[in-house]
C-alpha cells in the first residue's frame, strides 16, 4: 500500500483540508509553488464545505456497505434456488421409489397378505420352490436397495430444505441491512444538499468544479485491458452519480470501475474494498492509465488513473463522472488489473 498525503500548510485547519475545494487548491499550489488563497484565511463557507465533504464521505461508506449487502443478497438468492431445485429433484426420486415400494406391497396384499417366504414353504414342487426362493431373494435385495436409497433421498430433502430455510433467514437479514444502509445514505445526502443550498452560488460552483485538464492519459498504459477500460470510462464522462448504480446511465464510484472494466471483458467485484485486491498493487509513482486508485484507509472511494496526474471517477451526488487530481484525497493503494 502507498499512502499519498499532501504536506500540511500553515494556517489551514483540519476541516478545511477535508474539502474537495482545498484539496484541489493544495494540489495546484504544489504544482505552481504558491500557497492557495484558502490557506491564508478561513471563510465561514469553508466549514460548511468541510461538512459537505464529510457527509459525502460517510454516505459513500454507507453506499459501499449497501453494495456489499446487495451482492450478498444475490448470492443468497442463488443458494436458495439451488437448494429448492435440489429438493424438488430429490422429491421426484422419492416419489418414484415410493410408487415402486407401493406396487410391491399392493401385490402382496392382492395375494392374500401371506408372507412370500411362508407361501414358498407350502409349495410341493422342489424345483418351483428353489426358483421362487431365488426370485424372492433378488426381489428382497432390490427392495432393500430401494429402501436405502429412499431413506438417503429423504435425508437429502431435509438437508436441502434446511439450507433453503437458512438462505431465507439470511436474505431477510440482508434485506434489513440494505434498508439500514439506504436510510443512512439518504439521510447524509439530504443533509449535504441542505448545507450546499445554504452556500452562496459562487461557492457552490467552486466546490463542485471539475478539473479543467484537456489532455489526460498521456503516459503509457499499464495493460491493454486497462487502456480499454479507461476508454470506456471516458465515454461515461458527464453521466450522473447515482448511488448503488453500475451503469450505463449512472454510476457510483465502484459501479463505474466495474462497468468500465466489463466493457474491456474483465469482471471486477462490486465494492471498492474488493476492487482494490482485484490485481497487482503498484506504487503511486508507477501508476499507469487504467490502474485503479483506492482512497482513504478503508478504500471507501475508488477511481481510475487517467494519466497526467489525474483520475476519472464518479465523485458524489450532484457531481457527474469527471477528471480530478489523483491527490484529491489520501491514496491508500494503486491496483493494476
């Protein structure tokens, strides 16, 4: 893992450093060798901006938990389907064996209910006795085999039904988790929108302004599929951030990465935490276009390196897919898929 943190500027408090605005300004300052204006004075709106960033960060963490729970729910549905299919197929076998055993019992009943072995003792013909005795032994062996299969099948049905019941219970828990994460996301985003509406229009525009670079991706790609994924991600520029979405009309951060790599024929996991382990970790200094860039210690945000010191990502609600400086927040890892 490589941590990428900008040096702290004198006079810049922690709340201001948390904002996307100050992060972009600090990156520009490092490039130009001058201190950003926001580092000299703290305006009242900067506290609100820091709060907006914090709420977006918390919402993004809840979104990734939502994505993970939804993925678990899908796996549980598959498990439930398999268990139910297995129980149904085994039940068909049980029904056939029950019919076979029932036919044997019916034949015995129609013969007067006399035990076949006892009936053989009444035979006066030794050859007939031996023939019938051999046939009876074979029939008993077949019936014994069928009975063993019957009991094993019944146990498999009971096991399949128990697995199905367990999957159903887990699905209910995951549905409850989905609802909790959804409420958490919606609550934090509503608060962030409220704070943004309270900001002056000029400050709102500056807080959400995307990078103006017109020449991303000038360095050599890390791999052919990475370049193909980056090409797909560029096609998504301007599309809205939609939490829990993985395209093509809208994306959250990990949804954009999953969709872009799917266009390159590569299947990525759904969450940013899982995506950071989807390939080989490389130092930030060796990042190439198409590499995945995970942010924060918990990898709750992820983007794609586009070259020229930039990433392409889905930032947060209200900000469309766009380019931003790779150092916009602390980098926790760079992964080459």
